[in-house]
C-alpha cells in the first residue's frame, strides 16, 4: 500500500476533491510526515537487523577495486539478454555477478540506502552450481544465473527470514518456498536476498515513513532527498541503485507502481491471478499481487515470464490463460498495430463538468484552475507525443471520466487485514510466530520503542474495527464492480486498450494490470514515471506500449550514488 501519489493523482485529488490510492488512509492530523527531513533519519531504536556478510568474507576480501571497476564496466546498464551473452561468452560468471552486487550492497546499502534487508547465505553455492550447469551446456531459461531480490513478505524455505519487516515475525521459518519462488528457482534465477519494505506492506502506522521497517531500517532514495514511496520500497531502490539485476515486489494498491515511479525503474503490477499469492504474507488478499521490477521493460518481461503459472494453492491463477507465456515476444512494433492508448486531459467539456459540479462561478477562480490543469495537460500530452512518435495511436478523453472517490480501501483494510493475517497465522499452525493480530500487537507493546518506534495505529485499528463481515463483503463487491465498470467504460466508449494514467484507486480493486516506465525527472531531480493501465490479462498490450515508450523516450538515467552517499552522510552528522 502506498502513501504517496503521482503528480497526476495529486492534481486529480485537488481538482476532484477526493483522496486517491493509499493516501485515503493517511491521517494528516495525527502526525507530521511532511516535517521529517529527507533523506529520512532512523529513529533511536535497537530493532534493526545487522546485514551478515560472513558467508562471503573470503570472496569479498579477494575482490579488488580493479576487479570492481572492470566488472562494473561490463555489467552496468546491461539488460538480462546482454548479461546472458556476456556469461555465455565467458566474460564473467554468475558468481562474479553476485560478488559484484554483494560488494555494492556493502558499499552503498548497509546503513545507507537500506534497501537490502537480508542476504542469502547460500547464494554463492547456489550460483556456483548454476555456473557448472552453464559450463556443461545447460541454460534453463533467460533467468539462469540472474540475481533477484524478493520483498520480505514473500516466503522462502531456506535460511532467510520472511517477516514483512516486523519483529513479531522473525521466529517464523517457512517450511517451503512460495510458489512464485519455486518458479524462479526452477528457471535458474538466483535468490540474492530479501528486500526491505514499508513494514507490513505499509500497514503499520500512518506516522511511519515510507520505506521503514523495524527489521530493515529506513530505505532511502538513490536519486536524492526524495521519498522512496512504498511499500515495495527496497525492491525499487535496490534495482535503481544496481544492487541486483531485478526484484519482486507486491502491491495491494500502489505498492509496486508508486515506488517504481519514485525511484526511476520499470515495474508491472500484474492482473489478479497472473502470479500466485501463495505463501506471501497478506494485506488484503482480494488485491494482493506480486510483480516484477527491473531497469528495462525487457527485464521486467523476462522476470514476469518466469513468475507466472497455475498454482493449485491459489484459485485466482486458474483463469490465467497466459501462464507460461514468453512475454518478450510482445516487445515488437508489430504488436502495436491495433493498440490504442487513451489520454485523460482537461478539455472544455472537462472544465465545464468540473466547474458545474462544484458550483464555481467566479471567473478568476476558474482561470486559476484552468492554468493549473493546463500545466497538467502539457505533461500528459508530452508523454502522449512520445507514444505517437513511436507509432502508437493516442486518443484523448475528458479527465472527468475518471470517477471521484472511486473506492474505499481504508474500511476494507480495517476488516480485511485482520481477517487475512489471522487466517494466515492459523494456517501455519505450530510454526506460527504468533497466533493472531492481537498477539502481534501485544508483542510489540512489550518493547514498543524498539518493535514499533512509530506506533502501530493501523494494526490497532484493524484489531478494533467495527466493520462487520457483511459490510466488508458488500464494500468489496461494490468497489470491485465500480472500479471495473469505470475502467471498462473508458475502454469501450473511446475504443482504447490502454489508459495512460496512474489510477491506482481503480486498477487495483479491479484486479487489472498496470505498468510504469521512467519518463524523466522534474526540475529538482524528482524521478517521474509514465503509468499505463489495461484490462484484465492485457499484459501483452501494456508491455508492447511500455517498450515503445521506453525506446522512444530513453528517459532513465542511473542515480549518482556518490551524491546520494554524501546526502546520507550529511544527515548523520
């Protein structure tokens, strides 16, 4: 769940007097997140876990600065296919690639960016075995030997924790891998470690900053004094800072797309059922979806291809007719031939509808709004122009067709989280680190300063919710139907396949996919991302459009990590 929203949604919120996305849960009167400096300092607490490099000590000691420089020249900026070509030709091995990332994590991440929560102690042995397979002529898939970080709510049946960043979950030792992790391992992917996150998928307390977890500390943006967003904060930051090739995040509403935008990476929030949710610590199962992050659309398509599958433990995957698809096949101009992209703009019709709905008759006030919204038009039309230049058909429609106050995530989470986490813990049986949400809250209260340094208001609110089972079911059905109908009407009325708009309050409850691609940087350096939304199982069209945008815009620039380190060091002084 994300607590920040894009420029488009901010303007929609201002214009339409509605809270969108995760912001609907924030209580501005109870804390002052905006007063926290950026980069965010960490609270004075003792709950943060130390990153253990002991299993890799010999390899890191033997890794010279000259080797690091040479390998960076080979690896930096390369896509997965390019890395595969280099490994197949013997330029370096998967072990070399892992050591490259381990050294960078040690140099840039530990007590700095804090995007990597835990490292896989078995990673070098696993990678060595995959290198031996390659040497013997076996390459399992395009993910063979490619490092991937997993958000810390995705279970792995190995020596690592799976705790959603929470102290209360540290005693859980998953008995097996989540289905999506099994899929990745079978494809030859290397699980490098666990990515930090906004604790409990950003459902700990409204005063907790994005990117903070008790176990992982405060994740920071590699592009400067900017918010990381959340809750897949570490998944996005680690990819942006070249600490892994790709990563996996999860989204309930905005938690993949928003941090990817804020950290200038590509990310896909898949359709419900595209990727299994099994053995992923839940927030709101009807909207929870794991998804891939990478620096390019190609890498995201490759990772998605390795993650999909029909899982008997997740009924939603039974409708996934795209399971097993190679999604890179859609990254061609031919796949754009019949795709039409809708562009929400402020035109005369939208202005009149808006002014009429709020009874704004003062001409000066109307003019002020027009100027504000024309600035938005310039931004969104610039993205549309990039698509048009790439050969994509772009169709404008009035922005007021996106409904206000579309869904009520807050009430659904109050009931849904308690119900989901209690059921999850019950399923774990004797292996559960706590029996219920109530026990988790009590555990945190025993040492609140170190287990819940920002409080646990969301947990307490969920435990004490007055929302009934019937109300939750009704709200869920209502929000799902409203969101699907709203998007489907736009698709049908304007004959478009994709909408260029960050409408998380619609695509998430609808179970529809969204893709974000870097779109440049604001004057102050804030990363910007274009967001594409499609209908159910429209990932092929989204990836085709996103790839065309990426190849035409060439907007992503790697972060200046030396500058980021200076900012963080200055904060610590």
